[in-house]
C-alpha cells in the first residue's frame, strides 16, 4: 500500500500530509518527532491503513509544511493539526504521537477534547519545571555550527548515531535529510518541548490513553512512569529494544501496539 500524499491550505499556508486506508474508515492522526517528518511513519502507515484511515502530517514548519511565520510552540502545532482535521472533514480522530509528536498530542487532547477519541503517547517526555531546568543546562540536541567543508553534516550524524540501531544507516540518512530541510531551525522543536508546561495541561487529558515505552530510548523511557502517574487511566506497553527512531526502526511492533490498543475503541 503506497501512501497518498497531498497538501491542505491552512492558516499557516500549505501543510503536507500522507495517508493510507479507506477514506471512510475511522481516522488515526500520526504526529512525528523533531526534526523529522511524516516519513518517520512511512512503514507504519500501510500497516495501520489496513484497518484505519491513517494520516501522518508534517508538523507546521517541518517536512514540506509551511510555518506561516508563526513562532514555534506546542500550542501552535496543535492548533494547526486541528485545522488539518477541519480541512479533511474529520470530526474526531485517534491520535498517535512520538517524542515531540506525543507532546503535541497531549495539547491537542487538552485543547480540543471533542476532537480526540484516544491517545497513543510513544516515547513522550513529561515536561514540568524539573524537565525545563535540566534541559536548560544541556547543550543543543541537534544544532551544529555550519562549515564550508560540510563537516557539520558528519557532526549531525554523529550526534544521533549512538541513539540509533547499528547497521541501519538508512535511518540516520532519513533523519539527516529531514534535519537539513529544517535548516537553522533544527532546534525549534526541542525548544518548544522544553518550554511546554505539560503539568498545567495533562489533567485535562481524559481520553483512553496508551503509553508506549521504547526500552532502549534513554531520552524518553524514564518518562513513562511520570506520564502513568499523571494519567492513571492510561496503560503502558513496552517495546523491547526500541530506540529513538522507534516507528521507523520497528514499524511492525509499533503498529501492533497501536492496533491492539485501538481495536476495542469506538
């Protein structure tokens, strides 16, 4: 099943998305990590599309989506995601978010509760004051100084290499391609996450929720217990050996976790 790709004219300009599945099937919206794009879900879309209308959008300002000159923020990205639902005449949807996408999914569920049927929060950080303090003391995650000889491209690769599976240079290539598209705004997604006050919003998330913990993801797996504490109605599933590029790295296991969770949902 080859994803269908299209653009929607929204308040920020042209927003790109890809989808698989019957247009009349229950919708599932997939939100990617930073600084990735819909391609993070390229292998997941057909698997979900066998039962659902699976839609992976490029967050505003990432991939092929315009940002409209608006400041990057989790709230802004959630608003644009809701605009895409309007453009596609989708009244309610299941929402799947990975890393940054999970943070956007929390805000989408809190700000537009009537539009979200359920949530899958994959490798999603819990962003409170302690998170913000710790993040402020760390160096940039993906930002590298430009160089005339192109050595900054190798530096970008090496920054991520330890968090990606060995023997899968294709996954790092996909990351670098998306990072190059974003250019000097490569750190915007991480800054938006670091400034988001999830502690003020998460109590408003009452939809059925699945927390997906990738056990070999050192950034996000420790946050699963915090999310579970603040979302007592949620359940948690582990994907053993899952790393930072989980949907791209282990699409079958990822899709299985999502499908098993969604199966009993209305």
